[in-house]
């Protein structure tokens, strides 16, 4: 039974490392932007998260909170998904609560900052605005 837990933990860690590597390659090396914003022109609920973490890693926490005030939740979710038992009701409630918090913050940021202030600005060169702008 103990070997199964160790194997499961190693599998989760390898999966997390793989996801981190894909994110690093897509966003860090290739420079891939947000697919939602590139398609619709609208910011997504996680808009600004990458820039927030870049600021946080430079210890510029005020800029990190500016780019996305919930950047600090990413490690909590990662730890919960890696080490938590997702069948436990308290953990499920915590994850649902964080999802609700993300949606509330998104709505607040949209009301306060959209469409003029980054990262909640409107991207006029997105696919759908350009497509519908032709008609």
C-alpha cells in the first residue's frame, strides 16, 4: 500500500513538472499570448497571471497584485491538486470557493478596468473583432 502512495505521488509530481515545462515553453520561449484574448479580444479570468508571477519572482509584490490580485492562490491550488485527497469535502469546498473568488475578482476587474486598462483591456486585433469589423 505504501508503494502505491509513493508511486502516485511521483506520478503527480511528474505531471506537475510536465505542465510547468509546457507552460514555460509556450509562454516563456514561444511568447504565446492568451488564446481567449487572441480570439475574442476579451480578457479571461486569469488575465495578467503570468505577468503577476514574473513580478512576484522579482519580489515586486505591488506590481504582482496589480497584474492579478489572486496570483498567490496558484501554489495553493497546485499543492491541493498534487498532495490533497480530492475526495475530501473540505478540499472540494476550498477549490469551489477559490473558483468563486476568481469569478468575483474577474467581474470586479471588468467593471473597474475594462476596456481601457491592461491587463483588462480590449484587444482590437483579435480574430473575432477583426472578422465582425469587416461587416
